[in-house]
């Protein structure tokens, strides 16, 4: 029972669900790709990925200063069934489709050979600009 409770606690976080959703559709993603798609900082992305890795849901490896992550095949029946259900359920959601489009726009705009640090800095700047614009519109 404890393992099941821990598994569902991991899935109870929106950022982690979004990361899993992105990884359902890509063989691997760099932390900077996740940062850009979710509009979050490197520390938040890394913290959420560490939680997923500790839970055995993703695997990660280093490439210089940046880490790459991929979904790890489910190790038990509970995870297999519920991850498959999660994938089917999210597939019907407009916000999940929009997240994939955001990731694809980011990946399309990411220049070959561009260092992740530069790419991530650009994404963070764009995210901050978007947040300021939304905040300005909300305060009117």
C-alpha cells in the first residue's frame, strides 16, 4: 500500500504531470527543453525531475552541464496500468495539446548546436516577458 500511495503522490503535482506528458511524446528531453515548455526555472525543473527519477519514473544522464531525461519503462503493474490510463486521459485535453505545441515551437526555434544555457536564458527571458504582459493585463 505504501508504494501505491507514494506513486500517486508523485503524480499529484501539476509540473510533474506535465513533464511526464512531454516525455510520453519524446524519446528524451534536456532540462532546458522542459524549462521552455513549462515556463519554469532550471531549479524547479531539476527538482521535479529529481523527484521523478527517485520514484523510478524517469532516467537521466549528463551532457556537460545539462541533464537529459527519458521515461523509464514501468517496473510494476500498478505503474504500467496507471501511466497508460494517464496518457489516454491527457490525450483528450486541450491544455495537454497546447503544451506539446509549446514544446514543438521551442524545439523548432532551438538552433542546432546552440548551447542549452543560451537557449534556456532565452526561454526564461521570453517567459518573464509573457508573465509581465499577463500581469499588466490582469491589473487593468
